[in-house]
């Protein structure tokens, strides 16, 4: 699989120990050598909420996205240990 991401993030002024922000993004990907079927390319656009705690490395991501090829929706929650 080959993929790339492009995003624009905006952090807000900290509220106590919590720092928050929003992000708009475009993710693209293409599969190769699938077990069944041809290679597939796809792109998703979405928005996300970013949260971090002062003194703690990393950022929580809550994302909502829509596939441009298939129109499907996805929600994801993840922890990125590198800010």
C-alpha cells in the first residue's frame, strides 16, 4: 500500500492543562498486489479534533472522514505519541 496525507491544523489557546485544536485533511492511498481483485485507489477528506495534556507527549485525534470514491463515512480515535 502507498499512502499520503495533507492536513491543516489550527491550535487554540490552552484552557488550563488542556490544549485543543482542529484539523482538516485529505488522505490518499493505493493498494498493490491484493489477494483478490485489482489495485484500488481511494481518497478521504475529513475533519478532526486534536487534544493534548500539558506535560504529556503526544496528541489524541478524533476524526470524521468521507471517502471520495465510495462515499462511505468513517470515524477514528487514535493516540499519536509524537506531537
